[in-house]
C-alpha cells in the first residue's frame, strides 16, 4: 500500500514522535464510540429512554441536577476504563518512539488513562481534557485534584444510577466530580493539564525532525486535529471515516489495523 510506505518514510527520518489521539483509538480495545447521540445512546440505553444527550450528561450541571445519575454515567465509565486492556497498537506506538532519539510524547483528548495502562510514562502524556482517574471539588473550593483510586462506584446499569455513596471533596465535604473538562465548564481545575502541556512544549522544542501520528481524532470536537495541524509538519492521519489531510498521509483505517501494517513495513515486532 503506497500510503503505508509514505507514512513509514516520515517515521524513518524523524527523531521524535508526537502521538495525537482522539476517542477512535480506543474502539479496537472495545471502548464505546460516542460519535453522535446514536452511538452514545447505544452504549447507555437508560439515557436514551430519557432523551438525555451526551452534551447534557457531560456537563457540570448534571452533577447538581441529579448527582446519582451523573455519577452513574461517569462511575460506569470509570469502572470500564479500569477493566479495559489497551490493544496491541499501543505497544507498536511505544516501539516506534523507542527507535527515535527523543522518544515519544502523547497529546490526547481522551480521559480514559489507556496510554498509562499501556506503559507510557506519566511525564510523557498530555491530557488536554483531563482524566477520569482524578477527582476535584465541584465548587471547586481549591485548585487541587486527587486520585480516584479509593472510589469504587457501584452502578445500577439498568437505571444508570450510582448506588454506592457519592464521592466527597476531602477539603470541604462538597460533592466531588471527575477532573474532566466538560461542556459549559467554568469550574474545571486545569492545573494538572497545564503542567502536562508545559512538559510537552519543552519536549517539542528539543525535537528537530518531528513525526506526528494522529489516531481516531474527528471533527466534532477538533482539539486533537487542531493540535496536529499546529505542528507545521507532514503528519500521518489514521481515521476510517475522516482521513483526509492537507499536509501528510491519510490512512482510511482503524488504529490497530493501520499500526499493524506500519509495524510490518518497518519490521517492528512487539510482544
């Protein structure tokens, strides 16, 4: 495939790899695709029955209006992400970065923590929308977050409702929420994400020949696409539906299939 060969040529000349990832990278791991309300409601039938769209659930107001329902949705996602095993494509991305002088850095809009689970170091990941694996105060009373490790949500899936106690802020006792940038969100604690982005900028400044692989990033929420295009280099865009790119190579494939073909072309073997 000519496009695969062109993508590999970009990778072979690089001394640093930027991995720009949207939600589509997780589909091959079995994670749901929230593309439009149809995909969202297919994953959460109780919310479909009530006509609640993703933008209404992924909103701080949902925690004030019905915290059990909001945490039913996010608690289910937290448990799902904890149980999900990253697909083999993540290991291929790691192997590609290890071949380069400056290694790799991840920029992702995903909040699922799959790159950490796949073995990427914390200090080489920038989560521009935050992470479900940390909590914050809903107010917030302080510009702080804390790990969600001690929170074990019990969810009534049939009602999408949290049955276990609601998590609370350890500082003021108010309701805790995920440290995720939501729609209409003026209370998101962005300090951890900003620190990650600062580390990414420092790494990027030292890379002379950057390669960019963008995976599963759509146009509905274009944060990842815009970041890719801001780098000013030819990029590799992997997307089964929206693969067209002005500067670079577009691969109309899923993440795992495309990465496996790249690995085969570059003779990369991962276990």
